[in-house]
């Protein structure tokens, strides 16, 4: 058994274990016992930090939302143009999935559920913020003349997210998240060509 840690550190450890387990196990099949074993705690000790298993998944999605959006925001700030920012966001998202392959498995599992839930609300908040970040870049690109004025930013954002999701799903099918990087480079070239020639 591990030594006693401050609550926030232990919660972070539990969240990390849940996301890591989701790499290899369907989120619906992961038990608090599995998480407790991965962290080196008793199941009862896990419940001292989270009242329910759903609370662990909510915290896990909060972690994913905060970390992913921070990475994407950082990518846009470091880019010298709107188009380069879009490419940086694309690459940053792919890199995040390669580093945390359990995260999209949790998201896809949650989106399949017919009812709303606190976890799904976290996913929705993340996607809305992601979409707004993209819209800001499209609008900047149009304003600066990097992208055509006839470009439909809403459609371009939908396609952007859809391409990333498609790459993620294929990586899940092959069980090789790292392969996304090679595919992503070629896919983004086609995407960029498309939005630059938007009708």
C-alpha cells in the first residue's frame, strides 16, 4: 500500500489511473476495484477521495478538457499566422491523443450514452470551447487574407473536428495511436487545400 498523500495529489493519481486503464479496457468495464489496484489503494480508500465512480469519470473528463484546451491554446499563441495556428492545433491534438489514448475512448463511450450526464456535460463543454478556438482562427485567417472570404467557418470547424475524430477512431481500431502522426500530416495537407479553395 502507498503512503498517505494530500487529497489533491491522490485524486490526481486516481484520475491518471482511470485514464490509463481506459487505454486497454472499455470504460464501462473499469471498476473502482481496478482503479484502486492500479493506484495501490483499497477500494474504500478510493471512495474517500471520490464519492462515486461517476465522480472519477467527471474528474477525468475535467482533466482531459483542461489539459487538451491548454495545449491547443498554447499552440495558437506560438503560431505566427492563423493557418499555422490551425496546423499547430491539429498537431497538438494528435500528439495529445498519442500521449493519452485512453482519453478518446472515454469520450466516445460517453457520447454513445442516450442520456445526459455530468461526464457528457464536460465533453460538451470541451467541444464547444474547441470549436470556438477554431472559429477564432478561421475568422482571423479570413480577416488577414490567409483564407478566402467565402469560407464557411462553421463548416470548416465541423470538418476539422471530424477529421481528428476519424484519425482517432482508426487508431483505436488498429491499436496503434502513434500511427496517427504519419497519417495526420498527409490529411492536414488535403484539409488545408480544401479550405483555401472553399467555394
